[in-house]
């Protein structure tokens, strides 16, 4: 997706400034794909634990229980945010479906674009529940000094 976005936008710049022939849909497709790429990156980042984290708690053994509690609470807050965002996206998709609004260049119904967001955030919730399971499993394994099989 990212490759298509880069190539199509470079071709669009060439067509617009050198051939004086801009297209109506290239920017719209690139913008839509970029937004989808960002939102699809959320569940991937949660799964691989590669999202942006500001580490304010030391990683020493003395802080391990506090770190567990804060990570657990942050995952719960993220789940609540994801549920609220999925509901808001569903309502927005329903609203645009009622209006019948479409994109300007391609005429894609907005409800189709917005309708994918609840699914993405449901996947994010699943990934967050997996992270909580791994967090609990890791804590139980460190308490009993058993090796962790993740």
C-alpha cells in the first residue's frame, strides 16, 4: 500500500506540474489508503508491542509490581478507548449511509470507508486482550520462577 501511495503521488506530481493534466482521483485514493494504513497499523503495533511508549517507571525488580499494574491499567484504558472509537465510527458510518454521501472523485460511499474502522478496532481489542493474557502469564511465571512459553 505504501509503495502504491508513493508511486501514484509521484506520477500525479509529474502529471500536474509538467503535463498540466491533474487527475481527480489519485489524491483521494492515496489519502484513503494512508488513513487505512495508519488504522491497520494500530492492531499490528499492539500485537508486536511496538507502539509508542514513554517509559517513566524504572525497570528494576523493585518496580516490577508497579509496572505490571500500570501496564494492566493502560491496556484496560486502551480497550475502553477502542470500544468508544468503534462505536463512534459505526455511528458515523450509519449517518453517512443515511445521507448517501460519497467521495468527490471516485464516488465511493463514505459509509464503506468508515464501516471498516469498527472492525479494525475490534481487532485491536482482541490484540489488547492477548497482551493482557501475556502480561498475566508473564507475571504468574515470574512469581513461580517457571520459564515463559509465549
